[in-house]
């Protein structure tokens, strides 16, 4: 997750206040110094760091915590509010007809971002199109075309053209029936004069409703110069941060937002076109501080379930509540979970789980669970239709055959069957409920009663 090291450091600092009912000036000084250190290590601009830490210190000492609030809760709320204020509001992107132009240096991820944004708008019910104007980078046309096909959106480009301004003009005419047109421009290795001149010409032809600056999360302090130059040339309405699935610090993006007086529009969280999310400051900072993000979690769950059902229309999750829970049903649940994105991102969205609990896991814990799910899918691919429908008939001889066919150890096959049994027991808790009774609150309460809260859920799902 973006600024993950920063989030871990901040949570660790705030945890030092646990058990305290009042907070002293020394406590505040220690917290503020740690926040300063964490933000500076994350490449946030010094002036922003000082302004933020001064506000946190002043409020922590002067404001009276509400009755029944611990010192940690009091400071956590202040840090949350100040950091939400720091990142600002989300860039305005109404779900209506518009043209968006992307700017940024070569390698920042503009082409991928164009396809991801188009995919996102398509999921909101609009008809988007990507216009590729980059004639400088070899392979730019092919990459943009392939990414657009994966996103299942319209695309325009000219592999033989050498005038990006003319391509932009022709692209607008060719995609006039699109609701949202996303224009991808060329980048360079540095802020060269010809790059600036070219993008200014394209901007005059396209006349975009919004111009977004695409920044690699690893850019660091260099973001300030980029933001200044592009702001002066074409005006920047928002920032799209890319490559947040790696080890990037991400603080430079906050600097760019402040420098242009704009806001963050999108976050790129992986390599697939679906690995994008609309920036929401409340949820962003909430995840950073280990407080979860139920809004984003709900959106991912709903999208994953919808896509899974669209691919195999005969499968309905409600059928599990009426009859036998099969291995085929289990596979569909796993498919839906895979569509939600990497498990560490999903965990960050669960209140109380993405913070301290995740920080205590081994570094490779998420890789292990992802690998486990993949091995389960391989094993099920070696089963017969009858075995998928009636897993209880799988004995030792069948286990040996399935293990040989899948290339997985017998122990992993037995592990899959045991996992299925536990999930089956959970599903039976809900069988017989009417549609009106199947609300999330009752389901969660049953899981808590059965498994002791979050720990029980962890034992009943394939992660």
C-alpha cells in the first residue's frame, strides 16, 4: 500500500500512548518527532512536514479530549484529521461527458493509467475511449492498444503517424461518440523544452476539461520540479499516483499535490487494468493508520462478485444457502477473492486488521497465502466433475491420483478438503435464512459467536 512504511511507523508511535488517560507535553514531543521522521523518510517536503507536525502538537496540547477518550484515541483522531487535510480533497471527476489529458515524464505510467482510468469509467456505466498521441517512445502505440483491449474500451492511435498534435485532432473526431476521452501524451526522460512545447500544442487542440499529472510513487523530491513545470505549462487539476504496489515511499506525490494546489485523482495499485482506485482522502488516511476502509472494501467485494457471476451466469452465491456447498462453490468464492486484489491490500481495508495485526505477520505471509490459494485451484483442476460436486467421496486412492495429476503434495490435497469442510460448516449456519434476514450485521455476529471475532473468520476462508 502507498506509504506503507510510514503507516507502520505512525501506528507504532501512537501505540506508545496505550494505557494513558492523559497526555503530557513530553508525550506529544515524542509523537511529533516520530511523525516528522516518518514523513521525511517517506519523501514528504520539509515545509509540509513542519506545518503538519506544528498543527498536531498544538491541537494535542490545547484541545480537551472528549469524555471517555484515551490519550491514544485523542491523538489518533487529531493525526487523522490533519493528514486528511494535508492530502486534500479528491480531484473532481463527474460521471459525465469529458476529456481528460495525461501528462508526465517517460516511465511514470501514463499509458497504463490511461487504460486503467478508462476501465474505471466503464464500470461506472460510461463509454470511454483512449487516444494515444505518443510518437516518441517505441512501442507506445502497441502497449496502449493492448492495454485498451484488456480494459475492453475503445482506442485510437496511428502507428505510422509522426505528428502527435494531428493524431490528437484525428483521435477526437474518431471517438466523438465516447462519453469520456482520455488523451495519453508523450513523456521524456527529463523536463525538456520540446516535451513542454509538444504538450502545450496538444492541450490547445484537445482543450481538456481536466489535466492530470501522472507520477511514479518512487519519484521522491523530484516531484516538486515536475509539478511546477507542468502547472505553469498546461495547468494541473489533479495527480494520479502509480506503482503503489512496490516499495515506493510515495511522499513526493503529496508534495506535488501541494505544489500545484490540486488534489489526487487515482491510485494505481498493481499491473492489471483493474488495479486502480479512485482516491478518497478519508479512506486513504484511515488505511494508513490501521483504521480500515469499509467503503473501498465494499466496492471491491461487490465488483468481484458481479464479475464472477457474469463469467458463469448459472452460479448464484445464494444457491449455497439452499443446498450442498461444493468444491465448485468454494472455487467461485476464491475467484471472487482474487478479483478483489492482493490480500495485503484487502487486509488494509478491514478495520482493526490492516494495522497492528498485519504488521506482526512475517514479510512473506501474504505471498504464502496467495500461493496457497493458487495451489488449491490447481488441485481442483485435476478433479473430476463428480469429485467437485461430491468432495466427501475423495478417499486415499483418489487423493493420491489428484496429487499426481496436479503436481501438488498429498498433504496439500487433504488441506484443501479440510478447508472445504470448515467453510461448509460456516455456510450451514446461514442455510434456511430468508432473503430479508441475510444482512451483513447478522452474518458478522454469527461468525463472531462461532469463531471469536476476526480469528474465527480467518479459519473459515482460504486465507
